[in-house]
C-alpha cells in the first residue's frame, strides 16, 4: 500500500521558519514528480514547489520563490520543504503529492498527481 506521510507543521510567528517532511512508503518515487501544494479555506489547492524527479531542480510558485526550498532524498524516499521568512498569507494546509507525471507542463497542476498525503497545518501569526 502506497502512503505519503507529512510532518513538521505547526504554529510559527511571521518571519520564522519551518521544515516539512514527506516520507513515502510502498514504492519508490525517485523517478517521478513530487511536490508540495497548499490549500486555504475557501481557496483552491495551489502548487507551492515541485521537482520532476529526485535530484532535479525545483520549480516554485512566485509567492514563495526565494523563501522556500524543496529537496528530495531518493535513498530515503523523502521530500522536504524548507520554509523561511514565513508570512501570514502562507497559512494553509500543506499537502505532499507524488507521481506519476514528469511532464513539465503538468507538474504544477494538482490534478496530475495520483498520491497525496493527509496534509499538515501551517499557521503563521502576525
């Protein structure tokens, strides 16, 4: 059974940092896209950061570029999101997602992902 499990969420003050982890079990995602998405109340799920494969470069939403860094450890089947200079508008439930796509035009679309974690809440206070 394939599972994605996120950890690292919580409450932080504006300007602070958090690091999210997403550990996959049941299969390897080394060669497919994995990414982070987020959803706030009343809003659609939006892409935050993705990589097309383990060791690949990261693609970032404009709203987080320069503040967030995505990385993957293929050996551990784990993905990370280092979030710095957090803002109140970053408050959302953050989800990790995996495969099967690797197509650049698709990887920022949440509909292209088959596997999802349960989500972890990030709250940034002002």
